[in-house]
C-alpha cells in the first residue's frame, strides 16, 4: 500500500483533520510516521528526534484514537506491561484492565476526557503474564480543528512498589504516633531550634500549666539556661532531671525529665552530594508529683519527730531551769545570812554558822544536780540556708494543728531570698515556737477571725521574716518583758510567753539576728525577725 502523502518527511506536518481522514489506510509502520508528524508539529525539529525521544523514555507512552484503540506504544510500554508494541497496536487499552478498579473512576476519567480535559489517576492494571500492578496514569486529549478529541496520549508508570513503600511508611508513622500518643508520660520530639515536631496527649495537657509558653521550652530553659539567657543542652542527652511547677494558688507539680538526641539524613536536595544530618531531641517528662508527695510526707514525718524531740528537750530544759531559778533564790539568801552571821557576833555564832553552812552546801548540791540533768544542747553545724524552705517545713509540720483550730494561713514567700548561714534544726524549732505562740494566743482569746500570716522579705543586707496573727496582741508594757526567762502574761486569755520566747531570742541572737514586736501593728501581734546575710560564726 502506498504511504499517505502526509507521511513524507519533505512536507510539513498535516492537520489533524487530514490525519483522521487518512488514518484508515495506514499500516502500523505508517502509524509511527503519523505519530512522528504529530510530535514534531510546530517545533521545527525532525520528526525522528521526537519518536526516538519517546522510545527512549523510561515511562510507558501510548497514543490511541478517541475510543482508546492503541495506535502507538514505546519501548517502555513493553517493559511495564509485558506487551510488545506490535501486540497491542490496533487493540483497545482495556486489555490492560484487571477489572478491579471501581467503575466510578472510569466514569470520572471519561467524563474529563469527553470535556477535553486531561485526567490523572491510578488504575489497577494487568500485565501480559497476568500479574497485576498499580499504574499511575495521565491521559491528555489532542483536539482536531473542530475542537473534538482526535487522539489520546497516555503516559503511565508502575507505582506498585512506591505505593507499597508509601503505605509501609505511613503505617510505621501511624504506629509510632499511636505508641507515642498512648504513652502515659508527656513525650515530644523537638528539632534543633526546639520546635515541636511530634507530641502526644499527655504533653498537650501541660500547656495549661505554663500560661501560653511552650512546655518544652519552659522546661529546657529552666534546666539549662545560662546567665546570658541562652540555652545550652548537653550533647550526650540527659536523664532524671527534676523540674517543679509552682502556680499561684495551685498545687506544686514535679516532673522528671529525660532527653535523648537522634539524627537523620537531611532530605533537602541541596545536600544530595554532600549529605547533612539533622538532630532531634526526644524529650520525656514523667510526672512524679505523687512520688514526691510521699517523699515529702515521709520527710515531714521525720521532721515532725525531730522537732517533737527538740520540743521535749526544750520543755525539760525550761522546767529544770525554772527549778534552778526558783532554788537559786533561797540558796542566795542562805549564803547572805551565813556571811552576815560570820561578820556579827551572836550567842552561839559557831552553831548557827554551821547550820547555815550545811543548808548552803545542800542547796549548792541540789543546784549542781539540776544543772547536770539539763538535756544537752544539740551541736549542729551551720550551712547556707533558704529561710523559705525552713518556714515551709515548719508550716507543713504545723498544718494539722492550724486546721484543727480553724486558722487560715497566708504564706507569702519572697520570690528570691539570699542564703543565710544558720543551723536548720534550731531555726525550725525557733519559728515553730513563734507559730505555736500565735496559735495559742488566737485560741485562748477565742478570736472570731483566726488568721496567721508568714511573710519573708529581702531587707538591707539580710532577710526579714514577719509572723502575724489576729490574736489579742501584746500590751506595750509587756513587750520587753516577754523575752525574759519565765515571764508570763498572767492575764486570762492573754498571750502565754514563758521560757519559749526566751529560747526564741537565744536562737536569734546565736545567729546574729534581731527579734522585736512591731508596735505599729494593730490587728493582733506581729513578730519581726531579721537575719543578716554573709559568713559569720554561729555560737
């Protein structure tokens, strides 16, 4: 059969109408030339260049008529489908269908093509050997002069393996996210700039604790911020770093934080030939509030026992010192009488002096035995102390008694206090004595409003502690006497200040501090205690 004129290479490419009119007379070889003419139209290149380019393409390309009857297929078409071009030319593209693709997809495809629009999608196809594969297909219509579909150019590739890998990666990602999300501790993955890439529900719950600040940033800044404000994270990671969150009016919450670094290759195409690594931090924050609370309860229990022992010793010392004080007076009188008798003559000075001397010796022996029975003062080494912690311990120990008496406590610690050198047990005992005195005053006076306020302040060169109550207060004439040993305000319902305040003053003086009753306070009684900061000797 003579080849159509439009296939002659010397002539320009024919119109689509001419191709359609003469297509029925073309052999398969002539169809190739038709494709050459179509591909070369308007580009000024020899048609063979386009056909050779199409044949060498790595994706399967086929050209069909408007009814999807195959007119041309390149070499890659055989590699993908198993069909040689000679086996498919003249046959319909439907021979590749595996018959499992939903009919709706085909309807959508033909709807788009009928409206002269390209279509892109995925179909389940069948190879020549019967094996199925997933084809990613793009079909573009070529229109004739009337605007109708004359040809369909299909480009498709086998994406079975890619689809499998995508689903495998998606499945692994979903599995990892599910495992992380179900983890009962707050977990978050951060990039090198501390930007959150992945987190779980437990981590999201922490946002309410940090007033709009990203929890991970707040924790890392608290643990690893330098003086210049920059964050310096350990290169080898970290573990069991404790972090506490204190909210005004809310409970204290404790967390144990651990961080582990891991790397992955940077997928950026700019680093294809020089692969770079990106670092990520897996931050795990386990809440240990209950564990800390149990530890704190045990510590407070031990502290309560220690303070009770100290109070018992103090009570014994107070009782014995009271006895010594009371016994010392008659001994002094006997000694004075003996000296008077020895200086003056009497009817029987020797006998009287002997009696007085025996009474004096007996009194001195009794005083010596009382001194020997005094419990020893505990020897405690001095160390830098935070008075906020000391007072918090004392309030924790006194909580039960304060609640039982219906006393509300206002604890107002300074945000930052300088450390002062001191003996922790002695200071706890001293502050507990002040709080016990305040409690006793409010209870004995039957105050309608019972409120205890404990305040710490940074003062010039030291720390000031205020202990305020709403009891009856202390009259001006008693404010200096209350610190004397064994002095008590004997008025019923008044403040009972005996040896306790004398021992309070002793502890304060031992720490080079000062204590006084604020005369300007009118709502009850306010004790003001001042401790200087800086190194000094504790007696």
